[in-house]
């Protein structure tokens, strides 16, 4: 059994075993495109960024993304690193 550490402010898993989640979201929308989400829209202030239209009510799978082993875009702002804390 592995224990996960969750950041309660963001509802994001930040540590699983020896893996620690580093980085932050770049709002590129690529993770949403991987799962063909239709709730993604281009940000009105910056056409290179995206916004989730259901962010406050998004499914738990989206809120917890990425988890170790999830497919991540090559230039994703998140990175799982092995480290001891």
C-alpha cells in the first residue's frame, strides 16, 4: 500500500511514495486534449492559454491530474521526481 500526500488547497496529489510532484500548470490545455475533453475553451485574454469551463465542478480525475503514470505532454509544466523529503 502506498500513501499519497494531498494539497488540500488545490486538491492535488503532491507525493506518492518517493515521487514528488514538481512544477505548475502552464494552461496549455494539452492534458485535456489527451482525454478529448469538450469543456476546454481558449482564454479570452491570451489565445495561447486555455480555461476549463467547469473548473470548480470538474471531475475528481481532472482535479487529481497528473498522477504517476498518467500520459503527460512533452512540455507539461508538471514533473514527477524521485526524492526523499
